[in-house]
C-alpha cells in the first residue's frame, strides 16, 4: 500500500556515495584540526616500529560531546582502529582487550543508573545529563605491554555535554589517579611517550609535563567525529603535517583564568554569573596581566618550520590589508601555516586589552622552501572599542601596533597605524542595562600597559569611516485574521516533551518544526529543524507501519546515544528507513583548523545532508564564547575570541546557505557560557563586554553572511531572559545589524516558574517559541486579548516566519 506522505531517509542500509564522500571530508577536517602542542622529534612515528597504545580513549575514542550536539551516525573509527588500519603493529593488544571488557561492564552499569534516575524526574533528559558516562580505568600497565615497542601512545579522554558543566576534579579537569599511575609507570619504562588529548576542552597538564620527562609529544585532538582514528593515524605517521592552532588559552593553573573561582557551581551561586573580568577573556586577560599560559591562544606546531616576513600594508576606506610572506623554512615536510595579525590599541581612552586578533589567513600546502604571500584583511571595526559614554564604537586617536605571528604569544610588531582624529564609526542604542554598578576588572586599571613601539617602524595613516546603520527591507506584516496567525509564533505542538532532539515528527529525530497549521489555509510550509553543530542530528533509523503509514516514535531516552539507553522494539509489517548522517569533528576541532575555505566546504556538506533528509534549518553553528574551560558545551563552540568565532561561523553559514534552500540558526544568543542552571542563570555584565566579547561574533556572522535564523539563549542577561529581550532581538539584531531572518527560542525556554514568558517572546521579536506547547498558545492569546501584546507584534513575527518559509521552501 502506498501512502500520501513521503519518508525521509532510504530503505537501503549500505553506505551511500554521499556517506563515503563525507567520511573522507570528516577525516580531512579532523586531521586539519589536530594541534601539535609539543614535539621533541618523536613525531612522526615510523610505521615499521611497533607502538604500545593505552588510555581510555584508545579503543573508545570519544567522537564528540553529549546532548543535542551528538550525532547518531553509523559508526566511529577509534584511534586503535585507525592505527591498525594504517598498518602499525601494537604491542598492547592484551591491555586493549582487557579494557574492552571493562568498558562494556561500565556501560551496562551506567545504563542502569540512568534508567533508575530517569524514574525520579519529569524529563528523562535531566537524568541523562546529570549522569554523564565516565570512561572506566584500564588495568595497570605492566612491562610486557610495551615489550618490543619503540614508543608509547597514551590517549586521555573526557566526555562532557549539555546540561552540566565540567567538574574541577580528578578525572575531569585534572588527571585521575589511574592516569597519573599509568603515565608515571610509562615514564619509568623510559620509552618516548606521545600524549593525545581527546577532550572537549583543556585538561590541566602542567604538573604532568614538569614530572614526566619522557612525554616527548603532545597533541590536542579535541573530539574528532567518526573518522577521528584515521585522522590521528594520518598525523602520527606523517601522512598529514599538523596544522591546527588552539582557539583557547590553556592556563598553567585553573586559578589563572579570570573569575575562575566564581564560575558556575564553584561559588555556590547558580542564580547569577557576574562577568567581572569584563573584556579580559582568554588571551586578552593573559596578555594584558602578564600571566604566562601553558599553551597560548593561536598556538600550534608543525613538523616543519615557517618564517614570516611582513611585506607591506595598504590602507583602504574601511579596512586595512597586511601582506605577509610565508615560507616553509624546513627541508623535509610540506605543511600549512596560519598567519595571525593582532592589533594593539592606544590606551588613552578606556583600558584595553594589550592585543586583539584582527585578521588571519592560512597558506596552501607549502613544500619545503616554497613561499606564499598572504593578504590579511583587517576590518576597521577591529581597531574600535565600544565606548558606553559615547554610545557607540570609537576608533581612538593615536598609534596602533600591527603585530604579525603564529600565536598570540609569538608576534612581532611590524608596522604602526596612525589615526589622527577620534572617530565614532557606529552609533548604537543602549541595550541590556545593568541596574547596579559592576566592579569590573580593568576599570581601575586605566594605566593598562600600552605596547611600546620602537622607532623606525613604518607608519601608515588611516582615516576611519563612520558607518550608517545597514538597510535591509523588513519582512511584510502577515495578513489575515490575527487569531489564525498566532500558531506561527510557536513550534508545531507535538505530544510528549523533550529538551532536545525528539520533537520533530516528519523527519524522525529532528529537533522540531514550525507550525503546520497554516500549510493548507495560507500555504505556509512548516520548516523542519535539526541539530548540529558536528553534523546533522537525526535518528539513525526508524520504522513505518506498512498498513497505516504511521511512523513508530521513540521517547527521549530512545533518542539519545543512538538508542543505547532504550532500544526501540522491532515491529513486524514495517519498513525500516535509514538516515545515516556524518559525525564531523566538534565545533572546537573544526575551529582549530582556522580554515575558512574548509568551514565553507563543511557547510556545503551539511546542506547536502539537509536536502537529502528534508531539513530546512540547521540548529548550528554554536557561537558562544569559551569564557571558562569548564563550560560543559565548550566543545560545540569555536573559540574564546569573537573575531575568530564570528569569521568561522560566517564561512559555515555561506556554505550551508549557498543553494538558497537551507538555513543556519546561529546560537545561543547570547551569553550561554555555562550549563549548570543554564535556564535560570542571570548574567550580569557591562554593555562594553557584552558588545565587544559576547555579541561581536554574532554580529560578524549576521553582517557578513546573513544567517537565516538565530536561536536565543535560555539565560537572562542583566535580569531579562534573552528570548524576552527586545534589546537583543529587535534593537540590536535587527535595527543595528540589519538581521532580516527569524529568531527562535531555545527548547522549552518558557517552562513555568523558571523560564521566559511566551507573549514577551513575541513582543521582543523572538518570533518562534520552540518546540511549542499549548501553554504558549494560551499565554499569547490572553496577552493579545488583554492588550499587553499588540496586533503589530504578532503580525511582525508571523510575517518573518512566513517570509523565511517562502525563501527556503517557496
Ligand atoms: C539546546 C539547543 C538545541 C535544542 C534542540 C536545547 O536543549 O540547548 O542547542 O538546538 O535543544 O535540540
């Protein structure tokens, strides 16, 4: 029997050509994002010399974080598998075999624990996120395990994700006792050790690197998606020369991070987060306050060396271009270098960071002695600071330093830019006011160290250009009876609740849909939304009853971990549809490539999968700033620096949206920088830090790539929920930045008592409340009837939803 509707996916279980192509892209992207932090010459390894492989992540390599950022792909290549596929002989097969048994036992015990905990809570997702799986410890390493090995590879892994921040404890931010024991044992055995970090963010390594003298190489993998094991083999064996760079500072000690003790749960107050460090986030803090990091932002080694030569600077009307000649100065390996340009500002106005990233570019693959001249564009806004008293972005008068290098700590002052007159380049509106004063770092420090400029440097005059507000035509107001338009203001109401991933009906495993109520009457198609950012999050397979055409659903638990916690029953007389999506590297790993062309290619691949499965909006990229290494979702995000984050997100957006049929949803707008109490925490922050650090990346993405949608965050900012903030959704995004797409809320933000107010979402310009529930409808209707929500607000939001539906599906 045939049914009127079509089903997403395919009845064929074998890997498609697309799957194979995307696997290759995932492998290339993963290898490109690996950062070489240390190498005394052990790497690359010699394929003919056996290796001893240990660590929880050896055979159980963590492909990504958990929660909505997880991808239900077909299978993953572990580091163990990757090295075996490459033909490397391993001396530690016995240890790995023993580990596998421990792993399976630990998984089974964990499953029981989550299922038990799920009985105690309303939403099973809360039980899942509160109890992340912890990889078990392996058996103690004995000398026989390394017999015949020329080197040791040790994989240190961590799992973190949505709903819970990382713990400042052994086994998470710190090494566990058993990791210490393993590494001490291996150090005593005297073989060269290659340490691989397979975690969503930093693990403190300072003491280990001081003590374990045989750790000859360290690689920051992050979490590399389904092809991670192959990519690691490519880099370890020298098939690919490492070319990744850190996108966050790795401190020597956790307490070296600004506001370290006050982050999230650490000060016992989850109701508010005071952003006292102001603009001094990441390297901005470490550089300005002279704190030595373990590994600086932008840092990453190669198997070869590069030399950089400043080759000139051109001043344009609203940007500056810097030419840098980059040579592969080695003799053995081809490689690629990321050239970074930082700007130091005059310190005559408000205190500023010592230097900020203002532009970057990556070379092509350069053979030994080959040269390439890169032109790096610096938008004038990278010279500006937000001046609250002037209510705008100001380029101050004075001398700016142009620093060229390959990390934030390895830069050379090459030129100076002279600005003769202070210029207000953009006027802004006051947004998100704080009702009390904030004792911000740096404010009392106006005598912040100004970079000294030696005599004899070339000086270029630059005259900043004031910019007017962008003009983009607003979507027309929706026509028709207002009552009929209201369903456009929340998602398609489905039965059952979930904080993620299972509210979509038409594409099983998608996160949600806009309403279908106006499809027949007004011809407004419902838009289908699926998560990211490491790929497309759908159910890997689902069944359809042949007689009725009904799709068999799964609950929240069934939608997690590829159905490991709750295996869906197999139905008779049913067809099975497969939706094999690709698990690409996580956001941080992708960002570590610093490769905008690759990000765009990745975006095109995402769009291809979206079109294959019928998804209209991808709920990614995740653009929150990595303010503190303990944020549970840092793995989804790109960087501690907004310019890098915004530039990379813009590239992904261009890729996804290239065909015009798919859209991104940049998220979480804004300041979703912690996971514990993410739905209630009030971020208290100055307007300057908000604009310069936490909003700037969104601004870059909106202005340069016109994303189709924005997802507002759960948290409050200076007392107001982001999805209820007219300042954010309307004044800033639309009036100041010219955003012409749709703003949707994060999932279930309107929970009673501890959430945003439905009608205030519409009034703020947060067009759609996701995933939508009957209370949202009732609240909006009563606010309209009572006069607190205007007809114009409803027509405006509805008009934007209609316009986007037309654009993507019209
Ligand atoms: C997450 C979002 C995600 C949404 C839908 C929420 O819990 O915060 O990032 O897009 O669920 O799955």
